[in-house]
């Protein structure tokens, strides 16, 4: 498939839906039969023009999805229902909101969507899957999927948003929106990270040297092993990324002398910045917050980004200025009884998620609108 034709569908803020990222996953073996995640992309054409697509994958497990359905799989097993394989419309191993029914900007979105959804069901029937899951879709897409018989599900992440109307001028300007005690905490954490005698650097992939790229791979593997996870991204992925994704990658790095000792892998496109992977070879107090949040918020402010997504989960992000934000998914379950049980569950879950977001909103570090600045 022509990369330029595909990329016309992706919009101005999603680097993961681009041809280069998806191709790197496939060419590196990060997805494929051995990974239990096989591409089954669906496309729509108007004449010869590509007008829509679905990044669809046939999966034999639920690893790397971040909108969890392990309980559903266990319930299916107890009921004698085969749950795997299933189809997942998402960017593999990437809990980032984006189009899962991307449409050419000059095409009729409703018409293209109406063509894509039956095609997805056709793949589901051909592969005899138990279910189809659109993960981290847009809220509008969730509405369209709900109208087509999918079960809408509500989840939550912590995101940073730039100030509307008058973007932040600097990190200090950003901190003026914090309550005094929270502002002091952030400054103390940054001072602690700086006191280790490390050198910090924020750089694009094109600015990194071979030692930096090697270190990023080592950080990724070290963090996966520390948490008992699976290294979804192969070594070959990092080699390909250096060749084809360097213009989208941003790293924050800490050096002891000239040796990288910790760092993050992030991606950016247009007004959006996405934190993805962190790792360290030595432990330093508060370094995680400095590299994963504060230096990336600084970059977002400098580049007038509107959004910084820092990945899945993490209540600790709240006190660093990332706010609770709804995320969305939609699910079609073939077995009627299982579908009804899951539908009942996600209705109750949505109430709990909404309450959780409300609770976090009440405990954010930000001063209430219009309140006096309780400065030190």
C-alpha cells in the first residue's frame, strides 16, 4: 500500500497511525504470527483512491492493550465459550487515542464508515472470532460504533492540556496555576533530580547518536524486565525506527558524564506529544518525574502543543499536573449471553469511572478558577 495514500487518512496529530510506524512494527516482527498479533487491515476505496481504513489485528491474547478484557476472557472460558482469537482495531501496544476508522479528509465520513464496518464484520466471520474491539477510539467513533451494535465502554487516563486561549509561556508560567503546596512539591522534585550531578538532554531522534539509540533500547528492556512484562518491541524495531521514525521520536535523557543512564522514548506530531517508554540503568530519586513529565511538559510548552499524553494508568501523574481524561472503546461480542453480561458490566463500570474522574478533579494540584494566588 502506498505510504502517502495511507498517511492522508491520519490527521495532523497522530504519529502512530502513520504508515511508517505500522510498517516498522510489522517489518521488525513486533507484530505477526509469532507475536500473536496478525495484521488484518481493512480499507475502503472510491475508484482507485483510498478513502478509509481500519488498523485491524487478529489476536490470540490480550497483552499490550491497556483496555483490559481478561475478566471477559475468563468468564467466556468458564461458560465454555472460545474467546480467542479476537479482532482488535487499535495501534498495537500503544494506549493512545486516535482514529480507528480514519477517513480521507475529502471523503464523506459517514458513508465511508458505513462501508468499513460491514467489512470488519466480514473479517470477523471469516476468521470465526469471538469479538471485535475498537480500543482508544475517538468519542465520535464510539457513538457511530454504538449505533452499529457495539457496546460503548468508558475508561480514563491522565493527560496534560495546554491553557486554552493563552498558551503557557514557560514552565514557571504553568506552575502559577498550581496551589502553593503543589508548586513547592514540583520545584523540590526538580531540585532533587538536578542534585544528582547528571546532565539532562531533550533531543529528537535525528539528533541522537548510535550510543543514544542503543541506550534507549537497553532502557526499554530493563524497564520491561523490572516489571515482569514482555518486550513487545524487538531489537529490529529500534533499528528501523532510527531509519524511518527519527523525525517523530523525542527522547529525554540523563547522562553520567558521557554515559546515558536513563531515558524516555516519546513521539510527537503537530500539536500532540506522546510519552511512551521509560527506563533506567541506575536508580535516582525523582529522575522518573523529571524525564517522564516535567521535561516533556516543558517541550510541549515550547512547541505550543495542545496535548501531552503520558501513557496508561498512573495516579501519581495527577500531582504533576496531568488531568483525568475519559478514553473510549467499543466492543462487539458474538455470543449473545456473554454480550449481555459484558454490557451490564460496562454500564456499572462507566458510573465508577465517572465518579473516579470527578474525585481526581477535586484533588488536582490546580487553583480553582478565579481564586487568589497563594504564593510563597
